[in-house]
C-alpha cells in the first residue's frame, strides 16, 4: 500500500520528523495538532477552550488538504494537560463536530509541546 504524506500551509508545519497527515488507502491519519498559529508558530489561546478552537481549525485544514472533512472523521484522541478542562474542550469539540460523533478517547498527559493545554489527532475515511 502506498503511503502519501499530506501537507497544508493553513496548518502549522510539523515541529518534528513527522507528516501533518498520511493517506493510506481510503484512510487519512492526521497527526496531533496543538494550538499553534500556522503563520507565526506561536501558541494561540489563554485557556484550553480557546486553544481547542485553534486546534480544530488546524485539524480541519489538514483534513481538507487530505481530501476529507470533520464529517468523515472516524476516531479522535484528545490529550489534555488537565482533566479539569474536559467540559470546556468538550463544548468546543461538540460545536465543531455538530451531529457527527466519531469514536473518541480523551487522556490526561503531563505536558504537551510548546506548553499547549490540548492536542487532538484523528483518523478519517476518504
């Protein structure tokens, strides 16, 4: 199976040796996005809800570059520095996904790159 890297200039460039996403057959595996501004690579948002807005904008840009949308996401993983932010991030997440409810896991982590409070990755069907 051919693996095709996906890149969007509307999302932050990878900050390590990885691709923003990889197409594999009819699946799109999107790397985790944090709340970086795509143009300045600086962290956006003073709290987890504000950061989740930018995270989902970044993730949407990668999905579009790969030929998909949030409506085609089958699974997400949310990484939170604090589970106290679960409800606030969940509200932002629900607004972006609307009636579409992908499978999901949410986990607490000690820290995220660049001091982020939330990171989200996903797998979409093409």
